[in-house]
């Protein structure tokens, strides 16, 4: 038997869905306008910048971004064309590939990061109280724990 949403639950669900879509769209538009890169590329550059030696296996990038390997491969191809990433063979696995953040890629990330952070602040962080931000983090963790255990 279906457990339908009551009015309060329906209102919360619809507001959450619309707010997350609008926030994601706004941040994507802002990042494209400011830095000429979609959020996917930005996320990959961030992951590589934080990795030891600015290097990660392609399979790890796919796991961290919850993406299919073919999608990551396509994105890395585009980043290679821009000179922001290069691929190298993984010495321990003939089939494995590494993605390496280049100096140009690191510079592109450094140029984009302040603009992206400003957008996150303007459209999310600075709108919330400290308590609301903590609640958002807690709620997000509950969702992440549930959704990642399902995989």
C-alpha cells in the first residue's frame, strides 16, 4: 500500500527539489560565465588538486564523482584538449590510467575557485544561520549515508 505524502511532507519535498535544482543551475551558469568550465570539470580539477602528486586513477575519479568510467574518460579527454590534465599509464596495471593535473590546469582551478566560492556563499552559505548550516550538513549526511549504502 502506498504511503502518500501529507501536505507538510509534499511541501517540504517540492521546496527541496526546486531549491536544489535552482541552486545547481545558478552555480553552473555562474561557473560557466566566470571560468568557462562546467561543474563536472571543476569537480575533477578539485579532486586532482587535492590528490597526492595531483594524480588519481581514472577509476577513482569515477568513484568519487559517482560517474561511469566512460563519462570520466570523456571529461578527461576534454580537459586534456585544454591542457589542464594529462593521462599516464598506471605502472601497476597495464589497463589502468592516471589523470594528472597540469600546471595550466592548476592555474585554471585557482582562477575559477574564488568565483565559485563566491557563488556558493552568495546563494547558500551566507543565506543561512550557523545553526541552519549545521542542520543542512547533518541532513545531507543522513541522505548521503542512506544513498551510498544502497549502491
